């Protein structure tokens, strides 16, 4: 599996970016959601990470076309506010590229997931949580997956998720022993930045 963080440009193209602000990790300036796809395509990534080579910011459509269908993709939808549904709306038009492959659509924004549960019913959803105080949202959202920070996975959370038929993916865990511990707790997936950690 691979994870793709996505957001929408000002002209409704879905691009893969973790950050809204371009200057954090590219040689460009401004915000992704306020820039056109044409402007995004001129930016080089990795300028602050000592990468050996710089890359362009890809469109999600290109990723879905190029990544083989046997590789699952977790699409994390970013939103600039609670009511920002632009990327969720744009994702509906890529439904045909999601068919025939393992996919999870995840977000910290419950309204994004509720929208996608209606309009992309075939794709399972994952609710991202970084605080237990928002766990109550699962009572009305009913996601297929709960995506928790690795340190939030406790036996009580695991048992509650089993009762509610929710699977758990943990993020972002970069230590081999911690990953083994999470799999022993029956977490189904772990997001990591490390290559060859397992």
C-alpha cells in the first residue's frame, strides 16, 4: 500500500501534496488550493530535504493510472476548513480510476467522509484521529477504518473497534518493535516513513 495526501487546486485538479503551503517543501510560493494546476506543475519538491533529485507535484489521476492495480492506495483528503468539500467533490469524477484496486479514502474531516460515503459508496472510508476526544464522531459517521496515531492504540480502543466492526490503521510509526506491537494488537496496517522497516 501507498498513501497519497491530496488537495484541490483553484481550477479543481486533485494533486498529491501533504502541505497546503508551497514554500514549506517546494521552490514555489503560495497555497496549493489558491494556485492553478499550471502553476503547481512548475514547482519542484524536496528542496528542503536534501533529496538527490527534485520532483514535480503529481496529479492524483496520474498516480492512479501509473500505480499497478494490485497496489492499494490510501487517499488522504486534506481540507482547509470543516466545510471545504472541494477535493471530495472533485474525487467523485475520478471514481472510474478507483475501481478494480484496493483503496481507502481517509480524512480528518468527518464531513468530507460523509460526503464521499454518499457519492463514492464502493470505497471504504477511514476516519483520521489525533485525539480521543473526537472518537464520538464515529457514532454517526460509521467509518470502515479508524486511522489513529500509533500511540493512541490501546486494548480498550481495539476492543471497541472490534464491536463496531471498524478496522484500525496506525500512523506514523517508524520503529520496528512498535510496528510489531501494533500488529500483535490486530491493527491491520501501519503507516511508516521508513523503507524496509518490516
